[in-house]
């Protein structure tokens, strides 16, 4: 007797009309016409059963703070940084926890069941660290929250940042973060990469750096990050986030750089909504798109994910925790509108971030934890086109969210009474 049997579903790998059986929180069978009894049986009616959505790059300490203490009128990165500096002294643990938990509610409703959040550790009070450690425990039954110790004002630039970062790691943060391009000099940026990678190697931790989030083609800290990853044997544990300077680099240099990234086993996370909004602000026309070279990195065998980065905070006034919106923007910015490219964009918000975060438990495979999302779409491309409704969301085989199917009622003579926007 199975706990859950989902019949007649399609999978992201192209299989169709299969049944998925769940027992004791894990997927125990995936096959056509599964002959089994279950406490709960659901007919998926040929719709897509997907692994959960995953956001490998987010800032939960600032989320839902839009309008505090004022609104970013220009929408620029620099005004956002200044605004965050004004807001930090006003933060309280209670407000941080309340906003983070509210965002996690949005995430679960959207089938987003794992998030890596960067946590600013440059405030010596470490309020955000304490708050998000509390949130991590609160949401553990239904969401994996991985926390990055992020010296947002610069490891060497901000007084006390190194001490604060080590304290935050001692308190239980999971990943070593950095922001080398924000240091005072290129040399300081390179030195910060060395220090942080050595710290991660010493502690056995992963690394995720905001790296070269700039339009400056001479910002090349990703090269240094790849070097120290290989030197210290950190392959598979290091990620470069943003990497937007690569959109401005000349092709000859990139032809050397991308193989170095691949050889070092460094992954990449682009943040389409933010990159397309913040980068290229100094351009008139022609205006740069701002996102890193996603198709080229993928073609070279680099693992690439998309992150949401911000939702209703000093840098970005929009967003709703919908990773299909992120992937939808990503495929347009990267011009990945071929069938294989669009499927890769779907993977960039599901399987690729799971790999980057080391979440080996996730995926629609026998033996994996039964974290699943049933989408109102037949395949990944249709899911992206429609930003498909999440009909049901399961965590360990337990349903934790449901949304009614999206339909519209028509009053047109001789035409169908309802449409659901599917071909």
C-alpha cells in the first residue's frame, strides 16, 4: 500500500504517461501503468510533474522591505546600496523574521522548496544572522534554507568584516561568501578571494561569491576564483554569482576564461531579473543586456543556474518568488529560444541549482525525497511560456500547497465556454 500514487504524468526528461509511487516520504517507483494501491491517488491528466524549484541566489535579509525607509527612485545599484545602508540601523530581529517567513510562504506556494540566501554580516550586531538562523529552523519541515556569510560592504574594505564573517560561520551559517569587485582595489579584491577560499578549505565549506557584478570588462576576479578553487582542491564546491563583467569582455579573453572555469569545476549563477535591470545603466545606445554568457558557459559544460536575487527590496521593487518568471526572463535575455535552450532554462531553476547547493536528495528519481510540483503544463517549454500554475506541491510526499487551475470563462457565441491558454 503506497502513501501516494500520481498517475498519468509527464516528466521534464520527456517521459510521458508514467505513474509515480511514493512511500515513507520517498519516490519508490516511476513506471507506466503502475499496479499498486495507495492511500491517495491523483490523476495528473498528462500534466508535468517536476522536481521542486530552487533559488540558489537570494537575499532574504532584505526581502519585502520595499519602501523602508524610502523608495529607490532611480532603481540603480548604487542608490540601492545607499538605501540598504540607511535601513540596516533600523532593522530588528522580529521584523527580519516576519518578512522572511512571509517570503517562505510565497516560495512554498510557488513550488520553491530550497533557497540559498546571502546574509549581510558587516553589521557587528549580526541581527540578520541570528534572525535567519531562527527562520532556517522554523522552515526546515518544508523548505531547505542554505545561508551564506556575505561581507556585503567588502571583506577588507569594511571594518571588522573578517571577524564578523568568522563569528557568523561559528554561529552556523553554511557557505563562505565574498564580493571582491567591491573592495577598494583590484589587488584587494584578489586578496579577498584568496583569504575566503582558504577559510572555506580550512572549514570544509562551500564558497559562493558575488563576483564581477559590474559592466567593467577588466573586473576579472572569476579568474582568481577559478585559480584558488583548483589550487585548494575545492572543485565542485565553489560558485561565482552574477559574473556580469563577462558580458563586456572581449571574446579572445573569454575563450581562455571559460575553459579555466570549467577545469576548476566552478559553477555560475546568473540573476536575469536583476542583471537586466541594474547592468548597462551607464550606456546610452547601444545598451548592453547585462547578463553573463549563459549559452557559452553551458556549451562548455559549466553548471549554470538562475537566481531570483531580490524581491521587493532596496534594489528591486518587483517579484513574487516565482522561479518560472526568472527562467522566462533568462531565456529572453540569453536568446535561448530554441527547444534545447528553453529546457536548459527550466533546468536552471530546478536540477542545476540542486547540484550547485549539494541537494542530492532532490529530483524525480527512485530513492529521492518526494519533493514534487505538479504544473498546469505538459512539458517544461509550456511551463515557461505560461509561468504555469502550481496545481500541487509536495514535500516528502506530503501535500503542502495547492492552487486552482487557471482558466477563463468566455461568453462568446459558438466558442468554447472556457480556455486554459494551452495549445
